[in-house]
């Protein structure tokens, strides 16, 4: 009679095999623990494994184009923190049309440096068109600092 015959196989678990399996299991567990421990201690890695972006030290210029001209911001980064922000170019129309813009810009720059976050400056309330262009120029400079390794 045709067909497939499966020969029953008896597996005996001996004391020697049990010790070998236990040692392999312990080595595997210790290896995994070491892998995750060493990996979480690397700079820039959180416990979840995500990499956080870091500002590289230096002076960076960010440019944001407008219909009246360019807004250029110079951002100085030291020890991976924003130390100074200077506006090196601003369309004269913006300043002449709004005499209070200088105070508003200095408040935005102060907020960015204090909180080390560009989004904090745009969350301060109603942000005018000019302020949004200044914030974008600063953001472009910060993006440049993260690109250079």
C-alpha cells in the first residue's frame, strides 16, 4: 500500500542537552541586555531608540525670500545651543511700514534664544507676516547647522 510513512522519533532530553540549552539561552539573554544597554548610552539616542537632532557649533546664515527682498538671519551656535541671532538683512519697506517691528523682532529673537526652540516663538500669539519671515530665516539657519557634520 502506497503512502507516506512517518517514522516516529523519540527525542530524549538528557541532562547534558538540558545544560547546553540553558547555557545558550543565558548567553542569548545577556547578549540582548548588553546590546540594548550599550545602544541607549550612545549620544543622541533616547531609550526609545529615536535620534534627536543636534545643532552643530558655528555661525550659520539663513535666508528667507520675500517679495520686497531677502530676510537674512545669522545664528551663532556654541555647545550645541543657540547663543546669538542677528538680522543681517531686512527689506527697508518692512521697517518703514511698521515702526514697532524692531521691538517685536527682538522679542521673538529673545524667545528663541531663551527656549532654544523656533516653534516657541511662533506660538507666542499672532505672528505677523514679517515676523514669520524672520522666524523662517532663523529656522533655515538652524537647519543648516544640523546638516553639517
